């Protein structure tokens, strides 16, 4: 199994119309957050099928995928890593998690983060020192900060909200809407598990939160309650 065979499989599912659309969707223009990304035009479902087919790809070949400027190559490489992490024993998982951290600079768009962080880094840190998440959140690197908050999705699913709340507070004054959306999304997921926990978090903070973050966090609230939060009358 080689990178070349993975790329050939991806190209077999490429759609020229999507290849033309994706640079706008993923903001790959000059000065945008995805600047420099190139696209084959392959959908995520097709990439998942390719990832399953090549789930035993050696790490050295996955590294080549992650170093590729084509967006789908990097995402497929990450999806293969997720496959290997979920199917591996403790030794294999530790190796995959360290590889993921070593290549974290290549996890450099929102979908790459969202489809990998909580499936590799989250479970890797479940029984370990989670200080790494605080360190990632404290950087000035957009994607590492998003990795920090999205990784906590794994803990939310275990009804453990401590890290989500702590990282959310660290990022609550962030300037970028991609962080507002990510933090709001994780708060919403926390609220789906425990509405009271979310409302207690919001009680002293909702008026200061970026509007997008708040909207995402309260999306599942009843309309009347959402309106009160948005009007600052809770």
C-alpha cells in the first residue's frame, strides 16, 4: 500500500464541479484561512470509503498524504489514522496519537480538525494529563486552538464537562468566528447531555460571549428562551 494508490483511488471519485467549488467553501483564496489548499473534488463519504480500503497504510505513507497540498489527501490520511486508532491495541493507539501530534501542523482546516481531534487526541488523553489541551488553547495558532476545544467532545460523551468548560473560558474572547463556532458547538453538545450544566456556565458569561458562540450554544433551547438570551434578559 502506498500514497500513490490512495491518491489514484481518490482521483477515481473526483468531481470537477466540486473541485471548483471547494476553494471557495474552504476559504483557500489569498489571505484566507485555507490559503494554498488545492482540491480534487472528492466528497467525505467517498474519502471514508477510501480510508477503510487503505486502513492498513503504513505511517510513512500516511505522512506523505498529510504533507500533500491537496485537501482530500490530508483528510483521507487523517481518516485512515482514525481507523487505525480505533482498531488498534494500546501500543498501536499510542503510536498513532504521537504521530498525530507530530503532524499537527498538517491538520490545518476546520474539517480536518473536526473529523480527527475528538477521535484521536480526545481518547488518547482520557486517562492521562490533559494539560496539553490548555497549552494548545494558549497558542496563537487557530487550528491548534480548535483542536483543543474539539478534542473535548470525547469527554462530553463521557459526561465529563470539566475540560470543555475550562477550554471554552480560555477561548471565550477569541477574535475568529471559527473558534466562536467550535466553542459554541461544544457548549451545545454539553447542554444536550446536561441542560443545567450549560445554563450555569452561561449565567455569568452569556452577555460577554461573541454572538456566534452564544447562538451555537443555545441552538437547542426553546425559542422563547433563546430570545431571552439573545436580548440579554435571562
